[in-house]
C-alpha cells in the first residue's frame, strides 16, 4: 500500500536542481566495483533520497529507500506508525527493515540505500552497518538550510518541529553521522554535483 509520503519522496527539493528535462541523467560508464552497497545517512532535508536516486542512476545500480521499505512492510505511512504506535515501535520496524534489506544485498545487484534521518543514530543500526563493511556517506548542510529545505518540500515529517527544536535534534544526532567514512557538504550544490562527489569518494572516478 503506497502512502502519500511514498508517492512524493522522489520529488526533487528545490535546493537540488537537475538538468533540463527533470530527472538526473543516467550514465553507465562507472566501472564495476567490489562494493555491493552504499548507504547515505544524514539529517532531515540532507537530500538522501534525491542524491541516492541520482547516484544509483550514474552507477547503474539499484536504489532502495529504507523508509519506503518500512512503509511497505508495515502497510502504514511513517507518520501513521509514529502516531498510532509511537517512536519506539517505529525504531523496531526500522531495524527489522534494515536487517532484511542488508540480508538480501548479497544476492542482489549493487545498491544505493537512502537511510532515514534517525536510523544511523540508533546504536543497533550503526553496529549492523559497521559489521557489513559497506560504505556509509554522511550528507550534511548547515541546520538552517536543512530546515528551509524541509519547509520547501512540504512533506509530513513526524520529528520536524520549530527551528530551535530542529536544531537541538540535529545537534544530538550529528556526532553519530560523523562516524560515517565520508562526509559531503551539500550546501549550495545541485544533485549532480553531490552525486559526482559521492562517486569520487568511493574511488570510482579519478580526481
């Protein structure tokens, strides 16, 4: 069952423009790598889903959004899970979905995974990703810009509040995000630029 959030998640935020024609252009020139998956982490508004989709197309890889997988498994939207069952239940569903996703990666094509804003801040999820050895990229930006992007996207986000609370939540999570192997500052960059930087960080292109 697809919810409003699922249907809208691929809409590109205004801070990340694409080339004329809408969706980011796909390229298939990236060499084959032993890397089986790349996980994108970061706070709300960082562009994880948008960049993940562009990155997957450039590499010719599959794309997975963890929030979409959670909603499909639970047959409810993220907002409904929070409202009806609470954050603790959501985190349990999130971990189960992440574990299932990782368990299926060995048999699937290489995959780019966009991970929800709070997932990497959960110790069990971070440990699970650490055990796999997969690449983790932290997409970052100033908190004011992240807040503005969330407002412009007009998506329902259970933990988006006023700027002061938004900032405190970001600051509480950022130490976890910085444990990722790579940090990319997305401030003022379009989706193509961020995706190219991600590819370079993975060693697929020579600088």
